C-alpha cells in the first residue's frame, strides 16, 4: 500500500537503529512515552523496543480510546440498551469492554438488547433513517480523531430533521490527558513520583492531523519535556525516537513534527470548526486509570441539545472501581507494564478480557499479549520461568 | 479503532462523498471534514471520514531523510549492531 510500505522498510529501520545507537549516551536512561494506542500497537507489532539500546525505554501511554473509558460509562450504555429499548450503535471494540460484574455490551446483545456494531457514525445515522419508529443512540467514544465524525453526524441529523437520533457523547481530549499524566510525574530526584518518569513524549499521529501541533506546546513550555509528533509506521516511530533523543541530549524541550506529510501546527480547521459548533467542554470527566480530569471531555451543546442522549434519557452516572487485581489504571499512567499484572495471560486474555487494556489491539495488554509475550519467555532464559507462565 | 489508513480518492460523488481505493478494495467515504480534495489525492481515512490530505512532497522528503541518515552512517564506517 502506498504511503505505508515505504515506511516499513527493514533496511532503513536498521539504519535508523544505528543512528539511534550512535546518539544515545550510555551514562543516562531515556524514558519515552508513546501516548497513542496506535503507536503502542506499532511498537509491539514491529518489535521496536528490540531495535533500541537497553537504556531507551518505551512506556505505553493512555491513548487507547476504549482503555480509558470508565466502567460507569459502559454501564450507562448497557442500561440504555436494556431499559430504554433503544438501538445502541457503537464501534466494534467498545462491545467487548468489561463493565460492572464483567458484563459487556456484547453480552447485553446476546441477552436480547438491540446493540449494533457500526464502522462509522454515518451507519448509525442511516439506521435511524431506516427505522423511524425506534430511538437510535450512537454511543460515541474516542479522542479528537473520532470527534469530528460524531459532530458531522449530529449536524446532519439536525439538517435531516431526524427525531429519533441522539449521540451519547464520551469524547475525550488528548492534551488534557497528557497534562494528567505529567501532573502525576514528579521531577527527577525528588523521590515523590507516583507516576512514571518521563523524559519525552511521542505525540499522536492522527489526533494531531485534527488538532495540529500547537496544543502540545504547553508540554514543552510548562513541563520542559520534548514532544515529537510521529507518523504511524515503524520508521516514523524510530525517527521520532531519534529526534527526542537529540533534544534530550541537547537539553532542549520543543514540539517537533516528524509526521509532516499529514500534520502542521494549526491542524484541520474545518474539523475544528465543526467540533466547536456541536460540542461544549465538560467541566469534569472520569477516565479509567487517570481519575477525574477537569475539562478533559466534550458534551453536546445546547444548540444541538435535541440530539444529546444525556438530555433525552435519564442516565445517572455511577463511578465503579476496576476489577480487583486488574492493573489497567497503573498501566495507563505508565507506572506498570502488562507483565506486572498477575492476571495477564491467565485469567485475562483478549478473548475474555478482565480489564479494558486487553480489549482493543491498541491496548497495552492486548498488544503485549499478541506480539510481546514471547520476548518475556526469551528474556526469562532457559532456567527461569517467564512471567505468568 | 484509532487505526487510520492512507487511501487514494478515485471518484468524487455528491453530498461530500467519494469512492476511495485501498489495495484494490473500493469504499465510499465522507469528505465532509476536508476541503478541496481532488481525484487522485491521498487522504487519511478514519471511521468512514477523510481526516486530512496527505502531502506527497512531504512524504518524499521524510523518506529521503531516512535514506540520507542510513547512508551517512555507512560513509562514516559505523559498526553495524
Ligand atoms: S492483563 Fe487484564 S487484568 Fe491485567 S491489567 Fe491488563 S487488562 Fe487488566
């Protein structure tokens, strides 16, 4: 595929690996967080950690949309489908996220609720047009990439005068989550860190096509950490790691952009305008693992209130603790690795996830289960048993 | 679900829609979020919508940068890991 295969070239990857090895200073460590779940997936799938010197550590971040959705929100969606008899449409990964008592939307569907998987918000809109006698709810989740498509659907619903379509908005904001993560880290040497140590951030690809690189500038200015916005493919990630290492070595903290073929400083103005037309900021929103973060999510504004599920149906929100033993929260903050969870690969596998990080291929646990766990065996050596053997 | 892929716009349709081609597969997508897309352009497709246009010149430049880096290390006679 054009613009994909060229960015996966093995020879060039080796070249980049050597360039990184040549720049890395043996006297220090480099802790780099890839924020986005797509990067987590690429890092695991292409074994990028194996191409890096041992003192360059990649830490998985919270940028996997289904991973950060708290249990209470899925409970609300299940209640909508079961108690209000709506047609609940949502993206595929959402169906398997464990909610209270390990129930999921998929189970609700099996028990008779009308839950439908859609590929796009447009599909939900079409279902609403085709079934005018039923209420259709689009359970909208995701970061700034999926937000404009939801806004477009809501605006179109209004234009079409649909009376039976609403969106249950759970869209969240990347910069707020990065701030949440950075606030959980303490400066080096203070010994107070409850979060991960972070020397730099690999910035999201597709979120940045929408919001541009400007919204990350506070990371450099207020937190003195470098950010490099990276394309999706393995060579992009390697090049971005090299750019971060150069910044760290030079004592710089700037926002740089490796993904110039799709991202600029201002982002997609048309998409931003549409989002601003339909949504307002929520004063507070609960994230799985990160807790309540102020102004970190969106809700539908008054002008489009007729298309807001939360105004049409009474859906009380109840915060619910994660499954005991599930380490998703710590993993999403970058403090723990999937291998640190005692349920990993035993009680919790992608076919039967206990926590949200095992659901989507972008989740840290699922990515590590699919691609990385063999390395645990190898690293454990012939005499020691691998983690969770 | 955050996965997004570069696709080629094959044909523009009414209502800000278009037919795109990816690895021989054809699909109808929405161009409602991007202005000025023309046939033959590459866009990044995500949940049925084009998120942005892909800049072919910038793509070439990035690839050239990778190659240059690899060559420079060869010239320096860097030991391969
Ligand atoms: S392995 Fe499963 S239970 Fe453990 S942290 Fe990951 S998702 Fe949670």
